[in-house]
C-alpha cells in the first residue's frame, strides 16, 4: 500500500481494485455479498477493517474500498498483497493512503516556523 487518514492508531486507505477473471466468475457464481465477506476476512486477518466496499459499473476499476489498517508496516502490506494474489482476487490494484485535512493543517502549523 502506498500513499494516510490516521484514525487513532489506524491509517485509512482507498483501494482501487481490478478483479481477476476468476474473481469476476466467483462474483457471478457466488454473489457479490459472498465476495465482500471474503475480502472483509482477508483485511481483518491483515489487522484491518473494511469501512466500505463498492462495485463500479465502468472504468478501470471493479471495486473501490475504504480500509482502516492498524499496522501499516511494509511486511504486513507485502503479506496482504501476497494473500490477495494467492486467493486469485486481483488483476491489478492501487492503494492510496488518505490524510485527514485537520492533520495536514496541524502539520502546516508545526512547520510554520521553518524557513528555507
């Protein structure tokens, strides 16, 4: 995951996912709710929580999700990526770390006394 709304000790990510052909078939065969439950389980096992998951009807991405992660270490991110790929879930994905506006404003206030 690259790119942070920090919520307490968690970090929020926006996930853009292009599902694999096999995953699209599973969505049709098993229904989207069963796949949502599977994705929620994968995220939970990686130490996170799915805050929302949506299917799209056009464009480059099939799923858009909001995920809060307690542990955003590189090792956990790499393990989660391997788990998603091993499950045959994704063709491609992009994770964007979200930053709360108030947190950026506070950081700017802190940096106000720093000059070039």
